[in-house]
C-alpha cells in the first residue's frame, strides 16, 4: 500500500529567471499548493497558477511560476509529482511514455507519418510558416546569431574600406525600389570555411574575404543578386523550420530537447540549400538583372568563373555546394538573354 503513496515533499532546483545558478529547495505539495522556502522566506504557490512542461523521455519536468521563476524536478521527483498532482493531470503523451505497447505503436505510426511528410509536407509547412511570420519577428529572433558565430567560425574581415564601400554600393543599387529587401545588409568576414556567401534569415548577407578575393569586383553583383533571392524567398528560414520539425520528432524519441537550440549556428553555416532553392535563387537573380536593365553577361561570366574554379578543384568549390552545374546555369541565363533580345 505504501508503495503506491507518493511522497509529499520533493527535491527541486529553483531558478529565479535572472541568474543562471539554481538553488536547491524542498517542495511540499498538498492542499492545492506548492510550498517551499528560500532562506527564511516561505513561498506558497497555488497549483492552478503554475504552468507545467510536458515530460519528454528522461528530461526533467519544469514548473513555471507566476513571477517567471521556475522549479525543475529531476526524473524521479517528476514521476512522483505526476502521481499526486491531480489539479494538473498528466497529458496523454506523458501517460503513454510509461506504457511500452502504446509507446511502440505511437512510435511506429509517427515514424511512418514523418517519412511520408518529409518529402512533401514539411517543405510546404515550412514555407507557410516562413511567409506567415513577419520579417521583423524573424530578424529579432536571429539578431544575435552572427555575433555568436564571430570568433568561433568567423574572424574580422581584412578587406579594405574601399572594397567594402564598393560592395555596399552594389547592394544598395540592387535593392533600390525592392520594398521586400529594404532590410538587407552586408557583413564582411574572414573564415576557415573558405570562400563563401550566404544569407541569414534576418536579411544579413555574409561575404567572406576568401570569396571576394577570388572573383573580380564587377561580377560580385551576381553573387549578391543570388543571395537576395534566398532572402526574398526565405530559403534559410524554411530550411531551418523544416529541420526544426524533424528535430522535434527526434527530441521526442530521445528525450534530449537541447539539440533543438544547441546547433542553430552550425546549421546556418553548414546548411546546404536544395537544388530547387538554388534554381529559384538563380531565377530571381536573372529576373532582377532583367528588371533593372543589367547586362546578363555579368551573370554569365560569374558562373563561368565559378564553373572553372569547381573543375580545378579549388577551395572555392565550397560556394558551389548543392548549386546546379555551371552548364545548367549558363543555359538558363542564355535562354533568358535570348528571350530578352526577342522582345
């Protein structure tokens, strides 16, 4: 009989939401309240005002208190807590975790569903969420990513001020009268990842010294136009959302939620767009050049240069990962050029 009776006092760690260090406390649960002491101060919190996290695998349960503080229970305390906290009963998800047959069935169904969803459903969901989210919110969420990467992946740029000013003017000219791209800005970095260019979800286009030193300045607008395509079409945001949805499923099965947030910076740098996204960015660049009356020969020269670097096995090939082949891209440009001349 005693084995079924849960203890009324549990060990937890209290976090006040202002400092990272937690304080061990003994939490008494009863009469619809959580009661604990911090020093000589007694805290009595009504259960109905407490929000509880879901219990994933071996992850601890966290109670969010009304003032923003939290109580984190270890796995054993969490199990005991679920036994007597009648005011907030466990969710169906928590219940099935402790019934192997139900869990196995749900796991198999989830895996089958995820396999079918990954190819078609996740890209569509990611696209919908990406375009439904205001750019201002995306920018706010991602504003600290580049500073976090500095010193880890990136080093300060050694590019001269004159060269930087040239590329800033090139970008300004490209986004003129492009309302959806007014937030775009350039960042110059040196990096061990080699010659590269990529667009962060907040609209920052990062150009590495290694890439800029490998190409003539006059064809860099082609690189910028391509990256602007990724920004306009929210490709990085869509890829990150898709990966996050897969990551959530993995975290559910593994019980390790931290993987969802610990690799964001690495994803941003290592992420390769699909060839479909690269073609869309190429088309955007071509259409932008045509719209602004620019010579498509500059784009043609860019891809000829990139193609020759790829064939030579140069380290510059890092910029070409997942991109369509040079011949395919050149053919696309030449077709657009012929259509332009035929008008």
